[in-house]
C-alpha cells in the first residue's frame, strides 16, 4: 500500500488528545423567547476555542426549541496545556526521526585525513524511529532508554553526543530523559543513528527557544558525524565532501513514489566495506550528470550507481545474491533495485511490496521488510511521519548484543 500523503501532527500532549466522541453532551428544552439564550451567547464567545458549541432545533408542533450544548473537555485541557507551554516553556517533546537512502553514491577519491570524498543524492524516506524527550531535573546527566536490546544508551550513542554538542555550542545547561522507540535497523546503510543525532539537536534547540539557526545546527552536527548535516536539508540534497557539504534539491522526486526496503539480518560494517574499496574499480559516471538525468527523467536502474556495492558484496556475499534475486523476480514492479549507503539494505523503487520469494523462501524468513516513500519537511518544522508508514522487524533485529556499527 503506497504511503498516504496525510501527516501526523506533532504534539507535545499526544497522550492526552482524544476524538470529539469524548466530549460531554447536555440537552434541554426551552420555550421560545424574545431574548437570546445565555448559553448561546457564551457559546459565541467560546467558538474560537472549540470548547463549547450550541445547536438549536425548533419544533412547529408544540412551540418548543431543542437546544444541545456540547462541551469539549479535551479542547479545554489542550488550551490550558498550550498556555502553560507559553508561560514556562516546553517540558516534553515527541519527534519522528526518519532514515535516508542514497539514490546514487559515487566515491570520488581519498582525502589526506583518511576519509573518502563522495558525491551522492541523499533523500529522506518515511521509515523512522520515534524519540521522546523530557526535561530532566538533573543538571549534570542525560538518561537514555530504548526498546531494542543492544543499542548503547551511554555517551557512545549519537543522541547523547548531540546533546553534549548543543550544550557546548550554546552554553545551555538543560539535560534530558530520552526514550528511543527504534524501528530503523542498525548496520543498514540507512543513517538511522545520524538521524537520531540530528533530531536530538533539533529537540534541544526547541527546548531552548530556538536560539540556534538551522544553519548553525547543520554546521555543528558535522563535528560528530558525516551524514548528520544532511538531515537539516529539506529532505533531498546533493552531498559532497565527506557528506557534510549539503546542497538542497527542492521538488526533485514525487513523495508518493513507493518503495520497499529489504535488509537481511546480517549488518555491513562501514569500516570493512571501505577497507575493501578499490578506487580504480569504481564507476566513472559524472555525479552531476546522474543528478541531471534524475531531475529530468526520474529514477532508473542506470542512474542508481553505488560504488560501495562491490566491496559490500565481498563483506556479505549473501547480499549480492539477494539483489540478484530481486532483479530476476522483477515483473516491472521496480524501476530500480540498488543498495543504500554501505549496506546492508536493498531498495526497490516503484512498489511497496517485496517479491514473493522473500515470504516463501526459508532463507529469507528473518529479513527486515518495510514499505516507504520519499519524505520532505518545511522550513522551521521537523519531519512528520506518514500515517501509513509500516515496518516489520524480524526476530533477528532484536539481538541481546549488537556489535558497534557505524551507519
């Protein structure tokens, strides 16, 4: 099922919101009168707050009027909560933390600092984690919890590093309780950890009244991770350097274009993949020519070049077999099949459904499968999760121990 265009509202008080069905209803009858009903007058003044409404129905038979008062207690609560936030500032915040794919990824050289230069079209997609932030009474320590065993919750986690970086840059002293509800698998080439760090920087800035600009956050974030600055784009960007040089590409691809993400239980170590990379065997395609082709004609198999595929297929030979089987089973559903980042996720563009063998073949019973679509954001707003976003973890994605993997 393709992703819906409807977006969930980001709310500080989501757990307290309810539907209009929870409102209280009062009914009474009254005789016609030349004066307006006092309740109707109070309703008129409260209409903007949507906490009280009036409906009047007249009966010609007995000369009575039916008056219905609807009092929305939830709307009143939300109004009070919003007023509290204005008076004392934000105390808790829930944010969506989406991942990314690399539509193409060219490795163009090796740098003196040991990193590689790249040129890549990054795009945010709708699969993501949810992170809940609350102000901590402590002025000395952040506390992180998560739903997935094996994910580090100490200072090695990029969320904690991002919060420390924000305090260092701004001089603020706010610390947080954070819960990470993780759906993006680790070691997948989807930038889940980088997205978490960017989301944490955005959250810390909201708690501090927005004292830093988006450009500040983007520049600072490059100090702790090469992929993090990308998430401060609008969702699609041409990235160069180590990945930290970000050029926004607006309205590049339709956000309703469906895709499927398929990841085997094994992860790819980024360090191992780069160790096996041979620059003399990479593609010679001009990255700007690839970008122009996508801009003019959309995504096709020819433009989805990833120079990290050959070394990743050496690290994880079953990954090469998975990609070949997806392509062989394609009946026109996918316009392109390629690996994202340094692996181990294979992306099929054009359909949200995996090929049948993923469900039927026992060799693939433990793969991670998720539908997705492209995602963007507006300036001064964070990313919002499409309602139909759907992900499924296999049992292998909930390990008791996970080796550190750079994504």
